[in-house]
C-alpha cells in the first residue's frame, strides 16, 4: 500500500469514527438526547424553542426516549409539544427553561368522538401533550426549573397543560414564577365526562346526555377552552332527532 493510499484510508477511518460517535450520541433510541445537538445555545437570550422541539420530535419519531436538559438557562418562546413515552430530565435547579411571552399554537383535539382533527389552541403554555384531549401516556418531567416570570399576559398562560394523560410522572420541578397557573392536568375527570358523553351519544337520546354535556361545557369554559365548550353546549342543546 502506498503512502498516499494510507493517508486516504486514515482519513476515511477518521470520518467513519466521527459519524459513529454522532450516531451514538443522537441516533440511538436508548441514548439521552440533548437539545444542544439540535442547535440550542441556552444563553438565556436567544430562543431555543425550535431546537428543543426538534429534540422532542426526534424522540417521538422513535417511539419514546429521553431529552436531557443542560445545566443552563434556555429561553423557550413557544409551546413545546410532548409525545408518548418521553422523559424530559434536567440537573435540578441548574436546568432552567424560561418561557417567553409570545403566544403560539399548540395541539387541541376535539375528542371524544373526533380524535383525528387537531383544531389547535393558541396560548403561552410551555408544555402541552401532543394529543391534548385525546390521550398520551408515559410522559415524565423531572428535575428542572421553569421560569414563567417573562410571561406577562394572561389568561391562557398555564406553564404545563396536559389533558387525557396516563402513566405520567412529574417530580422535582422548581417553579420560579407563573403569570397564571403552573400546572393544569385534566385526566380522570375529563376521561369520565368524555366517555359518558360518547356512550350516551351511541345509545341515542338519553335523559342524562344534555346534563353531562352541559356540565362538561361549563368546565371547559372555566379553563378557557371556549371552542370545546361551545361544541359540548351545542351537543347538549341539539334535539335527539338531529344528532348524527
């Protein structure tokens, strides 16, 4: 082998080693994924929202995994959408996610009879589950801080907004400030109302359908989900003969 061939071979092997290392760090399902690998700078000034969402999407596309937060302040000026079997873990109070004040579009499914249409929800949440109102499971938020002090406009400024979730764990979180609510998680109560309405619609005109739909509409309206509330109010008021 000539000296030139040896140099070429060495360069190829070095390139393969770099590719293998990068694949191991961000391409393995079992590895922790860092938003830094997707372009986050975490200097507390520049918006890292797109990089964080890219990391979450990467995990979601592989059926689950972990997003490891750096020990720094990361500005997130958007709503982060979290999918099934996703763990977001930091280094305690050193890992700070600061929510900016920009309202952005998050997921909002109509449920329970329509879990295919995402009508969207504009607010200032930091986290929403990807199938809001229609179910996610296995979401874990652990050991980091959330700074909501930069959010100045209310309502619809809940930092963590989860609905219809199962097997979800939230532990060791530090809330530095919240303009409205730090956490709203609608699980058992939402599921019970939606399931009851769904069953009553299936059996046709039932004396309790209007009552259940109206009660659930009031709950939805109280927490700012007006489109959903009007939908259930319409269901409560529509005569049985006109229901599809």
